[in-house]
């Protein structure tokens, strides 16, 4: 069982590294888009909208990798809660049939968190601040950065009127905000309890 535990922890660490890599690339793309969008007035404002699209693609990859990571992390926590914790301080396993649960999951691995919850958690932790940063930059770019032009003229995309672009951007941010902060029941396997530090080694 210790050998299996070490293997599961190693796999979980590998999946977490892949998850962090997706986040790193998203941040790099945001930084590059911001640098290009404000290098001069010749750069089109919709470059920031392309950046929002690119971040959305990274978010799709990130949610899939997060769900895979959570499945591995859940098996690690199952062992820690029911085997190792009970070995150190015997008080009964929180999940009596944990061996059956673990065996079934090894035979038929399943995802433990819904796509909706994974999307909300990754938005709240990483991607919503990136969206807000790009959105504020776009708003500044189409208003104060070029004061001689109207908002709708600056916001327009070739072939798309500015009013349609502004409405689409506003609707997108309303949707993302709702997905981020709409309360849902947690299904992801938590590793920490509470926000305040506990008394350790009293």
C-alpha cells in the first residue's frame, strides 16, 4: 500500500505540473497581448478580444486537466483519510467501504467533479482575474487611449459594427461573472478545512 500511495502521489504531482503549465501559458499570452495592444495607436483594439479568445481556449484545456488531477488527488486523500490517519490515530475510517470504493475506481476510473464546478473553480482561482484585466484594458483602449474617436468606432471589428462588439463583450463578461460566482455544491475533494490556521503540535 505505501508503494501504491507513492505512485499515486507521483501521478498527482505530474498532473498538477501539467495544470500549472497551462496557467503559465495563459499568463504569458495575456502579457504579450497587452504589450502589443498598447505599443501604439496603429494597433487594432480587437487584438485584446483575440487575447480573450486565446485565454478561453486555455481555460477549456485547464478545466479538463483539473478534472483529471482532481480524480487522482481524490484517491490520494481517500488513502490518507481512511488508511494512514486511522493507522496513526485509530478512531474508525470516515468511509467504511473505502477499500471497495478504491478498488472500483481503479477498475473503472471516474471523474469526481462536474465540468460546471471545475469551470467555476478555475475561473475563480486563475482565469477570471485575467479576463477582468483584459476587459479593463480593452475598455481603456477603446475610450481614453484614443479620445478623438468615438467608442463605437474604436470598438468595431472589420465586418462587425461597434455596437454589436460592445454588446457581445458585455454579454460575455456577464456570463463569465455568473459562472464564476454562482453558488454551487462542492464536489471537489478538499485537502484543507477552514481558512484559519489550526493549532499544530500544541
